[in-house]
C-alpha cells in the first residue's frame, strides 16, 4: 500500500501544478503530443522499414506484380508492331 500512496502523492502534486499554472499545462500538453508523435513515427518505421522481412516480402510481391503487368504491356506493344 505504501507504493500506491507514494504514486498517489506524486500524481497529486503533478495535477496540482498543472491546474494552478497555465504554462505547465501547455508544456504537459506539448509533451503528450511529442510522445504521441514519436510513437506514431516508430510504428510507421516498423511498418515500412525495408529491413523488416515482412515488408521485404510485401515489396517483393508488389514488384513482381508490377513486373508482370509491364511485361504484358511490352509484349502487347511488340505484337502490335509486327
């Protein structure tokens, strides 16, 4: 129970400072937005990092499909010339 009281006291002091001073509230809001942005950046990087094997596979499949489409267009164009 002692740890709970200590945490309650710490959060109570932080809440008191935020409520009493507008600049602290703005800073707290800024820090929360900064943390949110950094988390979103890390998630984006995990989803799009070419070193990730899942992303490599998805890029491979996408490029393979594009290559097949381009090869079909090239063959169609060459047949039309003949």
